C-alpha cells in the first residue's frame, strides 16, 4: 500500500493546510494508481523542530521558511 511521507518544519503550516496537503497528495496518487486504492493510500506528516533541518550547511528555521513563502530572502 502506498505511503507518502512529508517532512515539514514545525509551525509553518496550520491544521487546515496540513489537511489540504493530505487530501491533494492522496488525490495525486489515486490519479495514478486508481480510485480503488484511495482507502489504502497513507499520507504521514512529520514535523521537524525549527533549526534542526539544514540546507546548504545552514539550519532552517520556521521564520526563514515563512519569509521564503512571503517572497522575502531567508536570513
């Protein structure tokens, strides 16, 4: 059975957004595997503590992700 794992930095997405992520990723997978697989398609969201996810040797924080989403350069 398909399992889609999503890792996010904590406090970037609210509950409604995470629900939407689950729904849309499930829909995407079902569009490939067929509707009969919807009930056994899992989506797991894990949140990583702010500053404990590194990119390019630098820790990424909740604030930096929110700045990127707003179109600003992350510090």
